[in-house]
């Protein structure tokens, strides 16, 4: 199937949206995604999303930075080429702390940003489907994917009763050209 | 029981805005041609930048013998300006990271511009030590790369090398923090763009952001961890800069108070520069409803706090010099205050210790004129501080035969002016093409911190009722 169809419920207030999402889901309607112009706290739990594991990635990258920095300095100053700096010990751990710290932070931050961009499939020049141009301005868009078996009328009623200001349909031809998520 | 019920918090966004208004007010200035004020500032900045580029070319070609630095005063104008700029580059990350962790909502009005300022200031700062190398094309020698000289690794226990790592990490992390925050706002610009060029331009820069719930969840997680990482990072950067001095054996530098004293001074000067810029920005871009007097008041309070910490640090240094009984240390401080550079020491004392104390007055904290004036005074004072620390400590060496004076040459002055040109050119371009206020973040606090007459009336009624109940006890 080269085209996809969505029903879009347009909301104008985050408090209404937060109550609407579970109400719509209770009626057995599967929400594809919700697009909002700003982060709404509690929306992820209302939609039943898993908690983000980005922190774990950050920790792994950070600990990698720690090991690289400390390991490299140890290797360079004790095994590879010993240099006498003011009579200090060759393996001078307190003096390694600043660079180890900086590299930990750098690797954790860069690794997390890269992971974030990869998981969200964000990169310069990527084009994704914008359900409604107002979703980055002042409206929250609840997108529900439909096919020929879907009960469009029931979904529309569910959205309206939950407080949607408008209910629109969106057809996307050649959807595989885009990454929808 | 006697207590005073606090007044209702002032709104952080004035004028009963809707989400649409927020988008239009903040993104509006990026449409169309910039105004006359912008062009005047831009032409001046580019002219300074060109002059700076000329001076840099001059001394890279003829060598840093064209500078006023000499054998005794080996660090002078360049390191003064390096520390000055890096200090200015501390406010952005402080506002965006530390105030995020402390859940200070007022940061949303100023964080984006302050972060941009941080990045540009660090760029200016980095140029000074790099160009001080003289033969800049050998600059890569400071990096630990496998080489044919042994391999001879850099000295990993030298604060100068720590600086290389600290500042490059700080720059990279601040840049990533700033840009990931900017992505959703660029997407807003993309979706409201009329022309195909603008759509494409912001489309590429927005990385394809859609505002999906899962993406926001990850974005929030990322911001929080980056803030957590940046907080110790920002403290480490100026600590390490202070180690450049503190780990030496120069009287006036060799003190353990340096790290906290430098960090406080950096925040002090950084906030002053944020105020200077924000007062101009809010006026030129008509953002008075988003950067309110309440924001200016909050920043002035931080200036008073950090200015007082700096004042205490100066006095502690003086006390320690006397109490230590170390003749060299005592001489260094006597020479600062009464020697040939007395004017820089007293200029520093006046600008950094006395002038911010005016901010104890609420009227002055909330006066645009006074805030602007004092923010400039503070930055002049912080420049004097670095000059005092560097030049006055060095110019009277241990051997009187080495004693000398230092004054900058036109090349050095031109280099410094050039960094102003770079800083303001980049800032003006940023203010023209990107939203200077974090649009999405403002929207997320609009309901709780925006002006809303109905809600204010409701809260007032609740508060009045509560006060009436306690009225008997209070009276």
C-alpha cells in the first residue's frame, strides 16, 4: 500500500489533551502519535510510552571517556615514554583527574546527543511528514492511523467528545519516502 | 504565629499571550529585512572584525615581537583578554544548566541568547592563547598525537594542557546543548516560513523535527542530563583557568582561594554581559514582554551576590598576604595598590566591589538605565581584575634588575577590538536569523508563569482569604 491515511484531532490546550489521550485510548482507538509544539509533562505516561533509556547511553559513553582518558595517560606516561615533569611520579593520578573529568563529560554529552539524533532519526536535511503545520506553533495534533476497516465516524466522535477543536483527515502518498516517526 | 504572606509572583511573560502570540512575537523579527539599528551595529561590528583580522595577520606575519609583552611580563594583554572572555562565557551555561536544575522558570526568557553569547565568547577567548603561541601553524603540538619525537606526549599534569581539554570540551558541550535546544524552535520557523528558500534553509537546520511525543520525551531527558553534565563542567572550566595561575610560584598567584574566586568572578562578569546584551536586544526586537523587569531584577540579584563574593575574595587575599608573613606576597599586594599600576587596582575595587552594591536598592535593580550602566562598569572592572592579577604580579620580578613596565601596542589593542567585532557580528547574525528566546520553553511555562488576569484574580481571592484567616495573628 503506497498511501497512508490519518485522522487528526487538533487540540488547543494541553490540559484538555492530557485528559483526552487516555479517554480516546479507552475507546479502543490506537493513537499513532501526538505532535506538540512544546514538551508536555505527563503526555508520555498518558500515551503509555516506555521511559527513555537515553540516560543509560549517556552513562556508558561517559564511562568510556573516563577509561580512554585515564588509560591513555597511564599508558603514555608509564609504558610508552616516561617523562620527568618536575620530579613528580610518572604515574601521577591526582594530576590526571582534570583531563579524565573533561573527557568523561565530552564523551557522555557527544554520545548522548548522537544517540538522541539517531533514535529520533534527526539529521540535517531530513524531511518528515508534518501532519499539520500548526503542530510546531500553537496546536497539539493527535494522529490516528486508519485503513478501510476503521470506523472513521466512531473515531471522529471519540476525538470530538474528548475536546478536539477540529478533526481532519490526512492522506500521505508514497509514505515510504518519509520516516513517519 | 506571625508571618507575611508573599505577594503573588510577577508574571514572567506579560500581556496575556496565547501560544500563537508567542510564536509570532519571537519569530517575527526573523522575517523581512532588519531595522536601521541592526544595520548600524552590524556595520560597526564587521568593521571591527576586519580591523582585528588585519592586526592578527600583521602579528602572525611579523611575529609576536610586535606585542608589548616582554621577558618579565610574558603574559599580558592576551591572557587578560582570554580570561576576560572565558569569564563572560560562563553565564550562558550557568543560566541554562544550573538554573534548569534549580527549576528557575525565569531562565526561559534569557537562556537561548545567553547560551549563544557563551559560545561566541568562548570562540573569542580561544583565539588569545592559540595566537599567543606565535607560530600558530604549530598549534597542533599541544594535542596528544603520535609523533616522531619519541613520541613525546604533552605534559598531562600541566594546567595549561588541562585548559586545552577544558575549553574545547566546554565549547563542544555548550554548542551541542544550545543546538539541540534550538532544533524545535527552528522547526517552528520552518513551518511558518512563506518563501521556498526559507522553508529549505530552516528545513535543513531543523533536522526534520516534528514534535512527536516520543521525541519530546527523549529531548527532555537529554536536556536534563546535559544540564547535569554542564553544571560541574562550567565550574571546572574556570577552576582550571585559575590553576594556570594558582599552581605557579608567582607571589599574588599562588593562592588556594583562586578557583572559587575565579568562578564567582566569571559568573559575575557573564551576567553583566548578558544584561548589556539583553537590554539592547529587548529594545531592538521589542521583546519587553518576554524579558521583563522581573528578569532584569533576578539577574541583578545574582550580580550582587557574585560581586559580593568577589569582594570578599579580594579582602581575603589582602588579609592572607599580610597574615602569611611572606614578604614577597606582602610586597605583591602593596605594589598592586600603591605601585605604578595603582589605577588598575583601584579601578577594579571600585567597579567590582563598590558599584554592584548599588543593586541592594530595588529602584536601581529595576532601572534600565542603571542596570545597563552598571553592567558595563562591571565588565570594565572584571577586565581590570585580570589585568591586575596578571601584569602587576609579573612586572616586578624577584630580581629588581628584571623590573619592567608593560603597555599594549596598537596590534594588541586591534586584536582585542577584533574579538569584539567577532562577538557582536555573530550575535547580530544569530539575533537576525534565529529566535533569541526559547519559543518552546516559553510556551511550556506560559500557563503557569504568563500573565492571565482571570487566573490572577482567582489566586488573589484565595490569598486574600488566607490572609484574612491569619489576619488576627498577623496584626
